[in-house]
C-alpha cells in the first residue's frame, strides 16, 4: 500500500478540497467488465461504470437491480385505461346516449381506438417522467464534468468511478484496488471550494 494516494496519481490534479470520488480509466470493455465484477464482489455500493457504448451484461456485472421505470409505465397505462373507459362510458351511455345503426349504447369494440390511445399516451409520458425522476435529472453540475479525461467517456474510453460517500471507500485502499484491477489515469474528483 502506498503512503500517499497522490503518489499513485502522477500527472493528475491535486487533491480537491471536497472529494467526490476516485476515477480510473480502463483500456477496453473486457477489462472494465472484469473490474466491475471485482468491485461489486468487494461490496461497494456507490460506484458506476461509464462507457462509450452498451456493454452486454455490464449491469449484471455491476449488480444492478431491475429498474422501476416499468412501474411508472404500468401505472400510466392503467390510469389512462381507467380514465378512458370512464370517459367513453359516461359520455356514450349516460350523458349523450345515441342509437347509431342499432348498436347498443355500450359498444366496447367502438371504444377500442380511443382506449388504445388513452393507454399509450399516459404510459409514454409517465415513462419519461419516471426516467427523469429516478435518474436525478435535471442536473446542472456534476463533479465528473470537471475531470478532463472523462470527456472521452462518450468516444473511446472506459471508466469506473467509486464515490467517496461509499461506506467501503478509503483513499489508500481504493487507489490500490483500482491499480490492481488494471485501472490507469487514477484521479481524485471533487470540487475546489
């Protein structure tokens, strides 16, 4: 173990006053995948992987649970269906009953097109709302945006970032861990306050 974590981070910026995380760059998707499995197995909770494209199975390697966005979609569809059913039933059967070509006032096949639309629209809207809320958006500033190397995360670089707020985070041990896993360009990320 190194005496000073800054010795391991040659060429990086000095330790920020308010530490957010420790970031490491990996050479490719296979190395990142293997490192993610090790970080997960060691019990870290507050960390993330950043890649320029989807890596199949990385979410499982990170130990992520199923997203709750589907619940928002289901609730939107169910509420849209109930409201649509009440709308067409109340208006067509009770308020404005009209005898159209001898069809009954309550004609479910005739209601299907509007019910379909009133299921799809709230589902789509609540899916977007759920994604935004669960992602913590809008985010006007994030400490990772100050890390110069991180701008390549959407082009050709692979990163693991372990947050300082994680219960298992220790400056020295985490630096050693990420180095052992093959991480390069280790950088302490934070705000200069």
